[in-house]
C-alpha cells in the first residue's frame, strides 16, 4: 500500500503523471488535507506542514481533527462465506464477530 504515516496520522500517496509529482491525502480527518512532493523526503515535509495547518484551523474553530468511528458497521458477504465463518467460529468456541474481528485485525496490521 502507498501509505505514509506521520505523527500517528496516515495518508494515501499517489503519483500524478500530469504534474509529475506525488500527491498525498491525509486520511481519517473531519475535513480535507492534501500535499505534494517530488520525493519521499519532500512528501514527508509537506505532510507535516499540511497536517499542522489543518490542526491549527481545527483548534481555532473548536473542531475535533479526527473523524470519529462508532466501532460498528454492516458487512454483506455471500451466504457460503457466512456459513464457513459460522462453522469456524463455532469450532473455535468464538462468536462470528470475534473471528471476523481477528481476520480484519490481521489485514490492517499486515
């Protein structure tokens, strides 16, 4: 993945061929913040600058900078996958939620 992390904030990095530069978009914010750079060092520097401007504006306006998440979401899966998940959960003495949470945790930390 093209993810850059600075001060606990993550950004997605993409190459923009029209500008011949890289663009970063800071993720998980209550608003938008992006930055540009020609190389990783410049990207990281611009990431810090853009993040600081965003945080300063949030502080001035009394806005929480990070988007909040409830910890709940609906997941639609095919019935055969649901059955397999239920069987694995039952065999391991766990809930479907626990098995799904473990699988998701592996995916985001891989």
